[in-house]
């Protein structure tokens, strides 16, 4: 499981889909207001990281420098995007 002790490794990792295809890299990590643990992360995708869909941290694991997700790349592409400068409040967390 990824926790706050793994943030540096998480932010330098390559995100992979369930078939081992590269999706992108980790963008912004969002922390739970209560536990302080990482809760969500955006995935920089596309040319110059122009798209940053958000994925739940509970879906991610660490495997060396890779962060494999148990879903396909198309599912990540279809995930909602958020403003990386924005704080996720409780309502947004529930909506996601």
C-alpha cells in the first residue's frame, strides 16, 4: 500500500495499466484532510502532460519505479480531471 512515506517514490514513478502499458507519470498527489495519507493522484498523460485524469490511491501499488494500476489505460483516460492547484474538499472526494 502507498502511504505518506512513499510520496517521493510515487511522484517519480511511471504509471502503468493492468497490461503493463505506460499511461504516464504522477502529477499532483492529494492528501486526506483527516488521516494525512495520500488519497488521490493525477496522472500526466498526452503530449507534454496536457491531460491529468485523477485516480484513487487505493488502486495503486509500487513495484520498483513503476506504479501499476489494476485498470486499462482507456479507463484512466475517461476519468475526470481536476485543477492541480485546487484542494479537494470532502464533497469533491465523495463525488469522485
